[in-house]
C-alpha cells in the first residue's frame, strides 16, 4: 500500500508485534499487525485500512494478528439497513434530552476526570485504569486523521465523551467513556444509536464498531445492533442471522 502526496509516494509497511497477554480472552496470548510509518497514514489511507479491519489507538493503526485465534471479528453497521429493536428505541427516547457537542481534540480536565472514573469503575485492574494525563492524551487526543470529540451533557452535567473518526464511507467509533454511575440511561447504547443517526444525516453508509468477540461479554453486545456486517476472508458479509430480507449476502 502506498500514500501519495504532492507527487511523492510513501510506502506503508506492516510489522507484527511480539506476543502479549490478550485484553479480552483470559489465558490467551495476542499479537497485532501495525501499519507504519504513522505520519504517512492520512485520512484516505486510513479509510482503506479500516475497510481491511484495522483500528486506531492514538497515532497507531493496527489489527489483530494472532497466531492461533481469530476471535476478533471486524464489524460495521450499515446505516440504511439498521432497524433498532424495542429496547433500543426506548433508550433513544429516554436519553433524548442529552445535548451533544462536537469538539476538537483538546485536553479538557473534566473529560479526563470522567475517563479516569470510567476506567477505574468499569475496567478496574486493566491496563488503562491508572492512565495519567499524558497517557490519556496519547490515546484519545493524538490523531493523524479526521477526528473529533463529542461530549454529551444533561442539564450542563458531563455524561459521556466519544472519540469519532470520519471516513469517506462512514464514521468509526474509536472510543467512548461515560458516567458509570448512571445506569438508567444506557449511555453506551445511546452513543451507538446517536452515531448511526449522525452518519445518516451526513450521508455516510456505515458506522464501524471495531471488533466483535462472541466469547467476550464486553464485546459481544455489538451483535445486538441489526443487521450487522462482518469482515471475513477479505469480504464484508452479513452475519448469517442478521441478513436482511432481499439482501445479496455481501456488500
């Protein structure tokens, strides 16, 4: 793969990391394939990589590259085909009072405090539960592509922050953190529904949701958004139980 700018071509290379403990499935080892150099990955190249199953963490673009496991399956939600279920419609209505605001990637102490609360409550003992401000900034605020933050407030109180990348064909839901003490609003679900609606208003076809891992409770929830497409053998195809009527099976 190459990146062209001002008549020059910079080759994109890929390397495999050393094995490391898997964050999602206990007692398994994982590896990642990383695209380099980071500075050569602009919005166009990044969009191509996302369609090939890559994700972004700060300035690093990667995808799972495990030796014996293929549990991480890239998934995306086709906006035109999405049909919210009864629970999702109820959550959408319940959280409709939230006010969303697009923001640039700038450090905000209130955002960071919510991030720390979220990590320490929902992911206690995980690798990011003790992130300092610099680590937070490297993960959330560093990007070489078209990225923005979206903050959600209720009566002025910060409830949720989402990091979103805009691609030529959709939105990529990079990371979201929210008030873990507010279980009534189902903020994570609302965020996905909100991004679908934003993509629809922008005339974009997909919301890329990252990896679906059937064996991991924290990641298996994504199959609740229907119909969902997965990337298998280099082709985007419907999850078998999600195939819409009159769908051709691939897209």
